[in-house]
């Protein structure tokens, strides 16, 4: 049973799987809602905090990766455009879209609605990329994660108890790890 709860923590920490999906799936799988909510929240929070602290290193890694991709395409395509020009054009389109989102809803809107729409890790990264203070991003992301943890836990546990009242005893995760 410990393994299934550890998987909740681990999957919530991975950017591909988000807290909003891991918590309901674990509850539907038969795990107890309160430990699932706590572990899902902590798993997601750990990686968000790491991202906020090491955002400069992540930006450098992403830029190097883009330069490598654009450089390879430039050599293959034989284009005359320089790597920096191609990078700035490509970034400007994405940044304009993200900037309009950020300008329209601000940091609170980006961090509250971001985990549901684009993912919590991308929301935190975008907020930091637009020059928001680490402490504000951290505070708003924690608030957002608390909100989404509570909402997804209540929704999933209410739905499970309504549609399948005995799922905690017979859930697929419970059966797998017994």
C-alpha cells in the first residue's frame, strides 16, 4: 500500500502528470482521499519550488536546447538566417501569447487558472519568466495548489462515494498493490 501512495507523490511531482489529474485518479483507484491530497500537494509543490529556485538554470538549459534544434535545422535547410535571429523570432510569438495572458489576468490569474489550463509547472515558469518576484510566485502557486487540491479531492471523493460507494475497499490501486 505504501507503494501506491509513493506513486501519487511521484506522479504529482512530474510535470507531465499534474496534481489535478493524479489526485482524482488515485481516489477513483481506491486510495484514501486525505493522504492522497496531502501527498499529491507535496509532490507538486516540491517540483514547483525547485523550478522557482532554479529558474535561471532551467532557462539556460531550454535556450541551449533551442539553439541546438534551430542550429540543426539551419544546417539542414540551408537558410541564411542566424541562430539568434531565428530564436528571437520564435520566442517572440510564444512570449507575445504568454504576455497577453499574463497582462490580461496578472500573476494571480496565471497561477490560479494556469494549473488547470497549461499545468502548474508551466504556470510557475511563465510567471518567473515575466519578471515576477520569487516570493510572490511561490505564494500564489502555493495558494493555487491548495485550491486545486481541495477542489479535485472533494470532487473526486464525492463522485466516487456517490457512484461507487465501495471503491475504497475494491479500488483498482488497492487490488494491484495487495
